[in-house]
């Protein structure tokens, strides 16, 4: 992100105002509201348990639940993509959630 620390002078009819943009930064290092933290944690638990279980069930059905001769290339590709999504959910989503809670990625992910 760019750092706008320069000063801008506005001329008016009788007076000059100087606005310093370096003091207008939001408090990016503050913790989010406790209700928002609870929402993040509950959403992460739901994703890690129910979401990954349902995705795994799709992969299992594609591989073992039907006739193996009727398994098309698109079904095999879908299974591979779902496996990558499950691995992403297990590895990256907790890191992103912790970054949201503790503000590690505050300049990349903007919270209201």
C-alpha cells in the first residue's frame, strides 16, 4: 500500500488549511469486535468439519459409489479439484482466519 504522508494546502478566501494525511490512518492493529471473532471461529469450525466432510463425500462417491466404467474425465477432474480445495481449507483457512482476528493481514483484507 502507498503511504500518503505528504501535506496538501487548500486555499480559501481568508484562511489556509493544511491537511496531514499521515494522521488519518485507521487503527489497523486493533482487535475486531468479540462478536465478530466468535463469528469467524464458528464459521471456521463449520467449514473444517461439515464443509470438508461433504466435499470428501463427493470425492468418495465419485470414486466408489458408482460404476467405475461410467466415471468420466470431467468427474475425475472434479474429484481432483475438490481434493485441492480440501487441502486448501485445512492449511490456509485457519491462517487467514487468524490473520483476520489478530490483524496480520489488515492492509490486504479490509474489515468494516
